C-alpha cells in the first residue's frame, strides 16, 4: 500500500510537517489498509526524549498505532507506546 503523504485537511499541528494515512478522496481508512511512517536512523545521546503531537481515529479494538524504536538498525523493535480508539 503506498504511503499517502499529503497534508490532512484537519487535525495537523504544523502546515508543513504532517503525515496522513488513508484514502484522501473518500477520507476513510479502508479495511485491511496498512500504513507505516518510518524515519531514517537518528543517533541519540544518553537521556534523549521523543516528543510529538498526533491525532488519531482508530476503530477501537481493531486498529492500532505504535511508536517503536530499534537499537540494532531495524533487526528488532521495542514498542514504546500503543494507541487505539480516538485521541490526540
């Protein structure tokens, strides 16, 4: 499934740095759709903190969003947070 990188029509904190996953024409997240936003590798110093703003609207109990990190170049990941339902 291709990534949809257009700015969402609502719910973004920055007009130049937002990401949207879904069918923009129908404004829906289709059944069985799978999207991922993966950054390039970032070298962090001790004590570094991750922060971001997000808005999500997942089908409760079925769809999820995860924040994951890897310390071995993507061989495995550690889940830092899991999101479900509606939130920001």
